[in-house]
């Protein structure tokens, strides 16, 4: 049967080649498009996961309820107060209420790789006559480098330099440009209404994100001192061994703590929701290509059945049963599908390798070559091959069944 199937395919070279190209391009397109979309998604997730903490334990925030302030304003009328315009808003706490308990809990959890207590405070940076407001983040530099990738973005100095001595600060590239500062410059840093304190600039970092590059990092002790809040932190940044467990762990920790606990994917839900749209577009594109390839196989086999009616009659007369005839024509579609899938996977892989050499994105510390990120996950190639075979098989079923139903008498009566 395989020999006859190959013979029929070779006799119709042009139609077979066009059908083969349909499966080939469909498979190749699936590999390339999936590699591009999944590579971009993986790159974005990597930046979201590594540039910030995977779990954020932040100072507690509560929403005001209608009668929450009754006792404060109307102590003698509690329970009999009715607000025409009830109080609303958020009650924000300035600190993590029990950081010591958190340190112990995180240190004993085997799922936690590292954690860093932080104190973020809005500050005013002044150099000569130029003043710029920015967030000053106090941290333990060694632990912060384990939790986030900020140390990898240093273009001048070392991130750990802020822990050597006192009153040292590292500025983001945008903040440094606005101030006109340089490494070893001295800037005045003031928090609230407090007098400015001189800090020495010991480094500069560049992440490629304007928001992140307008911040500054200092030692936790220094920031606590100028903020007037010794031993106070308002966030604990946590890195996990498996970032995919972040949402589940944040939910569990939220149940046992009054603090606000959020995972990286909860804080970036709007960005991650775009992935669903990308996946839908990818599915529609690939389905369209494979449907076209399937119709090509169907048309070629259907024409072959009509043109080989005499051959079918001879085969049935020689003793071939219905199942044999079905296998004969079904094998033709399967052969085209297998060959197209193999060629599509191979050339799709080569095409992805070429795409990786294109400078598509701006050069940045997190992408020094500016190349497109293409996923080479083996699941993509397996899925492409399976979809090609399914498309070819489904397109071969109807012509194969039609051929199997033909009998010699019917063929002779119809003039075949």
C-alpha cells in the first residue's frame, strides 16, 4: 500500500508539491510565530520577576468603613450616628507592624531564597541650585542584590558600595542626568521638612525603565536615620526558589498577617492579561494556515480518487477490500503530512535561529545586543508536528472513505 500511495503521489508531482508546501509553511509558521510570541512573553516575565521582588510584604492598608469613625468623633452617640456622606478612603500604615516575626518566618521557610527589608521614602535631592524629587530606597545591599537584579544594571560603581561607610547613595541614570551629578559628587538629601543631609554618589545604574531609573538606593540604616524612623521598614522584598508559586504563597501569608502581601503577577496583572490576547491571535493565525493546508490535501486526494476509479476497480477485483482502499488513500495524506511536518520543523528551527540575530529592540543592559528573544522550547516543535499530522489526517479521511465505498460494479456502471 505504501508503494502504491507513493506512486500516486509521484504521478501528480505539481499537486503533491503544492500540498506539501502548504503543510510545510503551516508547520514552519507555527514554530516561528510561537517561538516569537512565547520568547517575548518569557523575556517580559523574566524582567518582571528579576527586576523586582517576587513577593512584596508591604505596610498594611485598610479601607474606611461607614461607621469606623463613629467612636472617634461621637463617642457618646456610638450606634446612633448616620452619615449623609460616609467617610471613605484608605487608611495607610507607615510600617510593617512586626518585621522581626517576618524575618523569622522567611528565614525558616525552605521555599524562600532570600529576603531584604526596605524603607522607601520620598526625598528631595539637591545639587547646587537643582532640586529633584525621587524615591530613596533604603536596603541591605547584599540581600537586595540577591532578591532583585539591580546590581546587574550598575554601569558605574558597585551596588554594595552603599554599605561601606555612611551617607552613600546610588542614583538611577535618569535622576543623575536631571541633577547633573557624577560619581563622587555630593548631593543634599532631605526627607519631609528635615534639613538636608549630604550624601556621596558612589554609583549609577541603568535598567532601561524610566520609572526605575529615577530612584535612588542607600543603606537601610542611613535612610532610617534621615527619615527619623529607626528600626522601621515599610516593605520586605522576597525572592522564591520557584517564582510560579508566588501567588499561592502570597495568598497564604496574607491569611496569617495584617500586612499587605502581593505577588509579582498580582502587581502586574494588566501586563500579563495581554498574553491571553497574544495567545488567541497566535491560535487564530495558525488555525487559518493549517485549515488552508488541510483543504489542499483534501482537494488533491479527492481528485486522485476520481481519476483513479479504474485502478480502484482493478484493485477491488484483485481481492483488495474496503479497508485496504481506505488505507491506500489515507496513507497518501499521512505521507504528505509527515514530510511537511519534518521539513517545517527543521526549517522553522533554522528560521528562529536567524531571527535571533536581528537587532529588533533598543540596546539596554537587560538586552545588550537588542536581539529578538525567540523561545526554543521543544514543546513548540512537538505541537507543530502533531498539529500538522492531525490536519493531514483529518483532510484525508473523507476522500479515503469515499474511495473505500466504491465497488467495481458501480465504477463500471458510471463509465469509469
